[in-house]
């Protein structure tokens, strides 16, 4: 077993249960179908419409707001798809749709009067009467919707709300005349951002105008790729066949057009009963120039130790990276600088990314032993959700997957995925790409502009749109390309580099064990292995036996990932030799899983405690996305996406045996109170009702369709297997 595999013995939460702590029951024969959660019979309902009506809350008093009853829309279709006590063979023939709802609608709040932001903040507008936005305060106040609450989270946090009177919590800081209120003693009206890694306007402008200095990344990526190519070609330099010239392309196009015209003329002549005209003879295109290939052949025959030959390549293998860069790259850069002097650039953008501006920083070691790692989760792994998990005990967090190409183009939405909250003390970003040049540039950007503790390369995403670009799980099948990427990024980064991958691309053949031993020699500091192939995606169970085999053959810390849902799963994983575990979907279903693991117990969390977590997420979301109409809409949509996973949780007190399994699907059941029943509903209409408890009623035009079809049940009107589009 590798030395690092012993780290799990000192994990702070890997200890014997304390006296009085609940333990799992002994396995008993189950009367439930395979793959179904063992819910106690008294809570299971085969006729959910009748049970939900019986569980509907009584009219509440004026002091307490009533909890909405769970919806019975589509109960017949739900019961047919998830009938309690029915085996797989008894399921109806209609197959439930899976995958993404690519054509789903996105709600955008509409404003009848678009106010000037500077005017609403009380700062005055520099454009005056020429401003294209409205300064008519009376018209806006007449159409302004009612506030959602009296306490504004932004004003509470900063002493100033940047949304002014457009804030949906404006009672706290908007005077009757519409002016914005500042906290007493505040010297400036500019809000202090609480998030880290927020790109400046100059940085975004330099990327969009292609003015950022990537000479360092280009030099390193070119040298590394050339070295790998020469090694794979037995010391010969890369040979690129010259493409066709303009004359050759023109001649080929003319020949194709003449051929089509001749065939059409022959067809018409045949219809008219005439002899077909003779086929025209196209002019042959000129032969390609052979000078480059001849020069290469002559250089190889001379046997001289020129650049790119075996002797030069072998003699430089032991040299430091800096010496090789100076010997191979700098002369070319000097020639280009003399022939093509650099254009004048504005001072605000000119020095961005320059190597001279980057201080020398020692790379801090990455210690993941005994630490719980929240996986980078697309859409639902946003900053507010990570803050909730951080309070519940997670140690390591990582931003959502960001495409390197989009970052280099200066897309603001992609840069938002890299934001970090100060509470995330061990934080990394995950990048996806398909080449050493693009990922090398992204690595230089991260090193120059961001505050991160590590960078992770995504080699496990199974989504088609990602794999079709050569990224994600597809990248792991091309070892030479992976080597170029890892070596390039390791040299450019000032922090450790990690990788996340799957067992292989196809289910029939696991290939991760062939690549894992090489990654450490190329510069990777840690690895994460998901125990499924790309073809499996998230179906069937993760192969932890294969993860243990790879951990034994790995020379760097290896974390396991897949189906972690209780502290017993973590204990079994650590016994298999992994350094620690990465938690993904289990944290979406129950984010208090990190508390359960560290305290070694099964937390029978109440519905009111779960509602408090949703309130906490809502408050964090308003701080992150804003408190105006657009910000509230974003918070609601991200909360609904989280609820599409959260409803799968079965309370501990309702289970016949422990521990629960992530892959077990719960039958329809009624909770111990009305709120617990509402939270367990798989109907998207009920998720909207929960958001209305926190963010007020939805607009009349509101629509929500879950991102994944597997997260919602069919409405009776849509038929079995359709994902419902919920309207407010």
C-alpha cells in the first residue's frame, strides 16, 4: 500500500463512536424491492392523492403562516411510476425520460419602468436628461411591488444597498421620498464586495480585446508539446504537411462545380432524348510545394545535432525547465520583437499578465488527508450552497467547472464560477479544456489574478456537449495530450494541480489504472477517482474495489468518489486505502452529511431545521446575486434546482433500517408533519410552494422546469415521463 494511504488512520472523524451515539442496525432480511428505500409501512401510501388530502393542514391561526399541502397533481402517474411494493418487472412499459431539459424556459423578471441604477442609489446620474433609463421616481414608485421583508441582507452586511429603491427589501433603507439611506458613520457609498476572485473591468476588457500578455503560457506550452512530439516521433520534430494553397482550393472548387453542371446537362439531355454532351476536362491543380519536406529530410540526413534532433533532445532532458525555455524560446521571441514591434497599449491594460508583474511564490503543499471534500457541482454547487456546507462541516470546497476557452474570452458568467467566499479556507477552481495552450493560458490567469489553494482539471464530466469538444471524460483517453496539459499547467501555476477522472470511458474496460501512475511523474499533486465510467454516468453503484486497487498503485494522495451517503461509507472507503473522500450528490440530498460523518451519527433532522437551512441559503443567495427583482429571481431558480435533489431525502425516523443508500429511490410517503410531507414531494409545483414561504409569491408569468428530467415526476396532463413546466 502506498505511504499516503495510511493518512486515514489519523483522520479526526475516523474514531470509535462515543458512548450513547446511535449505531447502525444489524442487516436484516428486507421485504422491500431492490433499489427502493426501506420506508416504514405506516408512512408509505399507495394512493397518494387520498393520503395527501388527509394530511392537509387545518386552517391556521393568524399568528402562524399555514404550510401549503403537498400537490396531488399527477398522483396517478407518480404512483404508476413509483408504486410501493412493485418490482422492476411490474413497472409500466412507459419509460421515464432522462437527461437534460435542453429546451426549458428561463424566467426573466419584466420591469415596466427601467430605472437608472445611479439614480436609484442616490448617487446622481452623470448623463442627466440624456440618460436612456428613467429618472421618473413617481412612475416607478406607483408600479413598485411590495417589499418581501423589512430586513435587507445587503444593508445589514455592508451598511449600504447598491440596488437602492429597486431592492425588494427597501423598507430598511429607502425613505418615503425614494432616496437611499446610508449607515451612520459610513464614509463612502461604494459597497465593499464580500466575495473574492472578482475580475476587474480592465481584466475583462483586456481578454475581450485579446490584449492580455500570454507570452509566458505560450512559451511553456510550445516547449512542452514539442518535447512530447519529438519523443513520440523518435527525436524528429513535428512535421506538419503544408495545407492547400489558394490556387489549389480554387481549382478544386471549379472542378467540383464543372462536374455538377455536366451531370445536370447530361440528365436534361437524357430527358430530351438527345446525346449527352462531352464531359469537360478540368484543369489539374498545381502540385504542392515540396521545399519544407525536402529541407526536413536533408536536415535529418546530415546527422547534425540541430534543434529537434535526438542528441539535442536527450542532452536537454536533465536541464532545468528555465534553461530549456531560455535555450529554445527566447531567441525566437527576440527575432519576432525586432521584426514586428509591439503596438502601443493603454496603460490600464498594457501590463496585465506580464511576467515581470508576477511575484515569485513558493508552492504550498496540498494536504487533503482526513479532510472532507465537496465536489465541484455544476449549477447547484454555487457559492451560497458551499457556504451552507461549510457551516455544516465540509473542509475543502471547489468552484463549479469553468471552460478555459470561455474564461479566455472574458465571459462574465464564466468568471462568476470562480468566485470565493472568505469562509472557504481551502478552496480550488476546476477548469475544463482540451489542449495545453488553452489550459496553459487559463493556468497563467489563475496564477496572476485569483486567490486559490489548488487548481483541478476536469477529466470526468460525462456530458455530451463537453466530451464532444475533447474535454471532460474524453480527455482522459488521450494520454499524450494529458501529459502536455499537466506539465504545462504545473510549470505555470503557483499552487498545486489536481485531477478528477473516472474509471474509464466505456463500462466494459477500465483504463484509469494505466494513466494514474503517470500523472504523479508529470506533476499532479493529488487525484480524485469516481468509481464509474463515462458510459455509466451516474447509474449503478460506484466500483470502490477498483478505486482501492488504483489507490494502492498511486504515489500521490488519491480521493475516492461515488455514492458516499453516510459515515459507514466513509469508513469502508478509508479501509480501502484512499486518502479521503469526495462527496457529490450525497451533499445535495442532505448537506448535513458532513456533520454526520464528523460526529459519526445518523441525524434525524426535523423539517423545521431543514427549513432553517433553506432560509440560510436564501440569505446567502441574496447577498451573492442581489436583492432586486433579478437577484430574487436567480435565488428562487437556484433554490428550486437544489430542491429537485433535496426532496429525495427520507428522514431517519421513517426508515426501517440504517444506513440509507444514495441509489435507493424512496416510495411516495407521508411525513411526520405537514412540512415534512411537502418537502418529500417529487412534484415541482410543491417546490415552488416552498420558495414562496421564503421569497414571497411568484410572478404571474413565472415558469420552472427542472434542469434534469430525472428530478421531476410527470403531471397527469403531460403524460408519463414528461418533465413538468410549473407556472406561478
